[in-house]
C-alpha cells in the first residue's frame, strides 16, 4: 500500500530565498515532492504565469473561495490576500507525494491547527544585512515596499519558536540537501508509523 505523503509548510522572511530553495528541491527530487500553488490577489511579477507560480485572483474571486470553504488557510500580507486551495493538496497527499506549502507564518499556524501532523520549517538568511541586500537585489519592489517587508520580518521573527526546524540559507545547494534530509528523516518518526506498528503487533500476537 502506498504511504500517504507528508504535509510540509515552509515559511521565512521575504527575501530569505525560500522560493528558490523550493524550486531547486522540486527540480532535484521531482517525483518525491509536489509544491502547492497558492492563490493570491497580488499582481503577477514579470515572468510569472497564472497556475504556475500562483493562481492570480481578483479580490471578489478570492472572497468567494473563502466563502465556499475552498481554502485550507488564507491571510492578508502587505495589502493582498494569499491562500492555499484544498483539493490539490489532498489529492497529492493521497498519491504519496510530500506536499510543500510555501506560506507565511499566520497561515502556517492555521494549517498546523487543522493538520497537527504538518511539518513546519522556517528559512532564514544568515543575517539581517544579507536579507536587506537580497530584497533590494531582487529589483521587484520599491524602497517603500522593502521597508514594509523588513518591518513585517520583525513581527514574523516573534513566531519562529512555533516551527519544528530552522534552516539557515547561506549556500543554496547545502540548504536544499538539509531541507530534503529533514523531510525524509521525519518519515521515520514513530508517531507517523502507527499503522505499521499496529500491524506488527497484530502479527506478533498471531504466533
């Protein structure tokens, strides 16, 4: 019988490189992982495609998804909605894929409430100076938005203790391997193997 996949939430400060880590992880282990695509009301950045990076929605469309219970979680971040569509996630888990949600801290804690088995990973750059350089270096936001994101990072840092693992993104290739190892090792946790343990007990009793 195919084992059900693990639900993983990856969060991190904006500019921590979490999106790049996820892309590399999926490129390297494409049969193992599925990246859940979030819905958002923010405008697409250059090169982003609807249904690939995000499902881009109007505010009205997004609020209908909320009303219809089609989202695992949703939150507002820098004046836009972000949320996780439920159907795709559940389908991938049933197929045995480990599903990664790349969402911010508010949403992560909501997912953990609904799915207590969720593995929470937080990605951080080695320092705040590097974080600032990465945000400016992206060239996708003006100075005001960069300042907003840094102010938001102060709030987010208060919730890091709620996560299971902290990953420092210094060298990308090393970080990708660390994230993969954490997820794979998690599969050996006793609490994730209760069905197997019960089966073994049953067989032992039959001798």
